[in-house]
């Protein structure tokens, strides 16, 4: 009660301050207007009579009164809107927490409707609640369970302890509804768009998520440690915000489709913070994944320590244009890995320590690195140091460009062909390979035809003695 009285006092004080400011501003405007008119039409030598002064005073008072009335009306309207939002928000929140699945689904639509009606911070607040629901602990196996609770007995330090777990009845349907509502509002054809708001979906669990043609343009979009189960599609999606992360996300039972997606923003941020850019660091694709014809721009694109263990991983015709493109220490396994026709033209490119373990690896017709141009400094370094090439690997028709390409201490063991590769970089190094088995070059029969920009000399490289 005491806090409510204190809040009322603060509210009245704020209103009084607003009225005083309005009065002072009104008087100031009146004085300024009178002075400008006096300068424009000239000052009168005689003193104004009482009637003129009264008219001026009444006009000024009327103007100030109108301003005060407008301030009071605005504040009253704003307070009414705040109270109405609080009531509707509380009602929708209670519905989302209800035990009945139908009530929770109604709560989803109530919260979405509230977000549509209100903008800026209030809309973000509603979005945060829906995202927060998806971040709640969820067991997909029990997603369609009609049980309310489940008990089990465990041995805790020699004592038998009964633990009771509460379930959200039929929670799968509620979550599907939330995902659909969010996806519909992010679609580029949405009547009311939520695209320019932040989405924190860390640790969320998605089942057969469909974000085709979604536009994420908020400052922060995060799917860190999220779990995607079943077919997941972000085809034709646009991630236009400065920060996007799928760090340590897991994709299973796929496929995971990112075809034709656009990642990153070319906007120059006033302060480029650590973490800005697109990251899939530590993500695990335990299913086929495709980024075909996707485009990556912005300050960085990183797949550091990413694991692709599904049958097929494809970056075919993908364009990597970010300032940094990194697949450092990634594990690219499975049956087939394709970079066919990709354009990797970042100023810095690194595949250092990457394990190319797929049955077949295709870099055919891939462009790795770029030469300096009028508006581009070109690729300074392409780093394959310590990379492991096992199985069947083809660089047929690949262009290795830029200032330098470094394969130092790489491991070549399998059927690895550089026949038909265009070595246009200023310097390309294959020094001290860990293994050199099954590699093929155009000059294998006549080593003296090896281009001068390729090291070491003499050729071929020799693995160091153990």
C-alpha cells in the first residue's frame, strides 16, 4: 500500500512537472511571437491602452490553457493505454500458464494479438514471452503426452527418494502454434511484421520448424544451443541483423535446409561488437544439410568446430563474402560434401585444422580467394594449415587466388586431385605434409612444369621424418 501511495505521488509530481514545462514553453512562444511581430512592424512610441493589454493577456492565457489541456489529455490517454496493456498482458500470460492445452493455445493468439496492437517495447515484451515459452524445458518424447505428472523413485546417497515431474499436457501443439505464429509474422508478406525485433531462442526445441521466407532483421537473433528435430527449413530466409548465432545448435532427423538464404548485414555499425556476424560455431548437423546458393556477408561467417555427420552436406554455388570466413577445426563427414561452384572471396579464409572426412569431397569449379580489385583489397590469406583430406577429394577446375594459400602440415591420404586447378595466388605452399598419399597434379609426370608460385622446391613435398 505504501508503495502504491509513493507511486501515485511520483505520478502526480511528473504530471505537475509536465504542466509547468508546458506553461513555460507557451509563455516563451508567446513572448517570442510578440517580439518578432514588434521587429517586423515596428515599435509604437505610445503606451498601449488597457483594452489592448487585456486582449493580449487573454490570448496568451487561452494559448497556455490549451497547451496544458493537451498535455493532461495526452498523459491521461497514455496512462489508460498502459493500464489496458497491463490487463491484457496479464490475462494472456495467465492463459499461457494454464494446465489446459486449449487455454494455452488461446493464450498464444492473445499474446500475438497484443503484440500486433502495440509497438516498440511492448511488442518486444510480447515476443519475449512467446520465445521464453519455447525456451522452457521440453521432452519431445512426451510432447503429445496426456499425463499431467510422472513419479519415479531414485537412490540418493542410499536413501529412496520419490521425485514427481510435472508435464505440460499436449505441449507439442502449443509449441507448434507459437512457431507458426512467429514464422507468419516474420514472413516478408506479413500484414504486421515482427522482423525488426530481437528473438532469443537459446535452448529452444523445434520440431519440423518451417521458417521459409522469414526475415530476421532485429539487432540480435539467437538460436544458441537450440535443438531442431525433423525437417527444418530456412529456405529463402533473410538474416539481416548484425548478430546471428546458431552456436552449438543441434540438427537431427533432418534435412536442414538453408538454400537461397541471406546471412549478414552490410550496414556499417557505429560500434562493431564482439560476436557480430553469423556463427554456427560448435553446431552439429546429424543429418543432411544444404546451404545451396546461400549468401554470407558482414564482418564474419564462422563454422568453427562445426560437425556435419549427415549423409550429404552441400555448399554448392554458395557465396561467402564476409570479411572473415572460417571453418577452422570443423569436421565435415558423411557420404558427400560439396563446395561445387562456390565463391569464397573473403579477405580472410581459414580451413585450418578442418577434417574433410566425407566419402567424396568436391571443390570442383570453386573459387577460393580473390585478386585485388578497384573496391576490394582481395584475399590476403587462405589457410588450410593442418587440414586433413581423406577419401576422394577433387579440386578440379578450382581457382586458388589471392595473396597466399597455405597447406602447410596438411594431411593428404586418399584419392586427392588438383588436376585442372588454377593456381593464381601469389604464393601457394604445401610444406611439411603429415602425409602425401594419392595426390595428383597436372605436372606429376614432368615436375619441372610446376608453376613457380607453388612451394616447396624441389617437388614433391616430403612428409617430415617421425
